[in-house]
C-alpha cells in the first residue's frame, strides 16, 4: 500500500494503475534523479508532476 504525495490516500499499485487509466493515462515515465513523473494521455498530451523535495 502506498500513500499519495498529499498524504490523503492509501492505495495499491494496481489501484493506482486503474485510477490513472480511467483518467486517460496511457503511459507514465518516472525520473527519480529528475524528481518528476511525466504522464502521457491517449491522444499524446502530457502532464509533468514534480516530486516534493526530500
């Protein structure tokens, strides 16, 4: 089980995948060194989310 960045939700990886797919996410790329995730939608649009400083 994993907690989201806000600390609000606890869910499994399978739950995350279901939620991301339902939101239209076709692919996501994680850069640990770059501290970001890039989500790619079904029609090619992107959204970048930065990790909180740690």
